[in-house]
C-alpha cells in the first residue's frame, strides 16, 4: 500500500498541473482570437492563479483551525510561521493575478504596465533597450529597469509583436 501511495501522489500532482496548464492554454487561445481586431489589448496573468491562490488560502485556514483546535503538540511556533508565510504567498498570488497587467495600444508608441504592487508605469517602446525570450517567459530591459512576463500570461504574443513592430532588438 505504501508503494502505491508513493506512486499515486506524484502521478496525481503531474495530472493536476497538466490539467491546469491545459486549461490556461485553452483560455489564452480563446482570448487571443477575441483580441485579433481590437485596438486596446490587455496582457494579464491567467485566471488559474486565482484558483491556486484560493486553494492555498483555504488550505492554510483549515490547517490553522485544525491545529488550533487539536490538543497535540504539532502547533509549534515554526509551523505557525511557515503557515503564515504560505498564507501570505497565496494572498499575494491572488492580488497579483487581479492587479498585474500591461495595456497595449496598437496605434500608440507606448504601453502601460501595472505591477503587483499597484505601481503604474507608462513606457515608450523607444525606451525599451532589448528583450529576451526564455523558456518560461520574456525579459524586457528598459532604460532604468527591467521586468519579466511569464509565458503563461494571456495575449503575450500581441505584446511581442508590438516590440518587433517598434524595432526593439531581441537578444539571445
């Protein structure tokens, strides 16, 4: 039975991650088709991040409640600290999914980036020094700062097309 559980848990983990990535890709494809003719396009994080964040918050709250109500000694200080950090990470994932975005305008020479910390920047394509495509996303270097976009973000292909259109060099 222990061997079966040792095999089942990783297999289920891979299946769940594969399902989440498949749903994200399907959602991104649908959104890309809807934005083909639009003037204003929004690059944003996939909505699956909300569900992962909600699951993390629920897990932390239920585990914390069970630890508080149990009379055993599993509720030591370091467990509470780790649980609080995991809860904060889950909340940050939810906030990032809701707040982070890049507004692209096809007829303008700039884009507007809003970070997970509610900071908004108007960035001109002429201020972009370069960009680099990696396996897990794109890194954009601008004058004074750089930022990255995950490859799971919806409408990232429109943003990359705008970088090419405005002559931002790609580095390898």
